[in-house]
């Protein structure tokens, strides 16, 4: 009987230690997700990583910021594409992903102060129904791009090369500027949930 109890303890103790370490790492990553970067990506020194701000939905149906570390990039168009791919990978916190799971970026380029983003038709097909869902997804993209690349003031979104694209409720034919009214007010560190 004593031998059997010893085997149980030998299994439980390492399991608990691994669970505590893993839980601590997940908690640290979750806490970092809510922190905003101090400077835009192009101004953070020569580090190999940079912080970016991505927009997802909170429980109230507003855009909410999630900070994330990504690899530093050099070329502006490559930075734009990498930023979009990171955005479409979904949140790492408890925010809601408002972008279709299989969204593809056909092309992403920067023309002066305009970001031109061509998304695959899977973006339209996978969007949740309703004008609010379309607004959150489209302006989540626009606000993410303009927040992280401050030299960009407007974003043109096309679908499979069609610059006159129209979603069910939202016209994408003209370039869009950030819509900050959709953003939830950010909590100060003393107001953050524990």
C-alpha cells in the first residue's frame, strides 16, 4: 500500500509544478497583451522584436487594443503584410476575433499615405452577419494599420482585386480613415482586471 501512495505522489508533484510554470507563462503573456507600445514600430531601436497594437472586439462590441510582440521588419510593404497576418491570426487574450478564420492577404502595399490591401473572397464569405460585424472587422483593419504605421492616413480595401467591392452593408470603394469612435476607452493600469 505504501508503494502505491509513493507512485501517486511521484506523478502528482511534477504535474503540479509543470502546471504552475505553464500557468505563470500564460498569465504573463495575457498581461502583456493589454500593454500598449511606447513608440510606433519604426521608432523602437534596433531590437529584433517590436510591439504592435491589434484591434479585436470586447464583450460590448467595441474595438479593443491588444499589444503583441512581433519580429521586426524592414520594408514597409512587408511590415504591412506581416501586421495583417498577425491581426488575422486572432487574439491571444479573451477578446473576440472579428476576422474570418481563413482570411488571406492577396496583396498589401503602401502608396504615399495610402495602404492598399487586397483580401481574398474568403474575408467576405466568412464575416459574421450584420452591419456591426462588418464595421468592426473593416475598421479593426483600418485602425490597426493606421495606429502601427502612423505615416498611413487612409486604407483602401479591395476584394480579389476589385477596388469597387461592397460588403452586404458597407461600401469599400473609397479609401477609409480610422474610426476611433468604435474603440473602447482603454483602462488605466489601476483599473485593469486582476
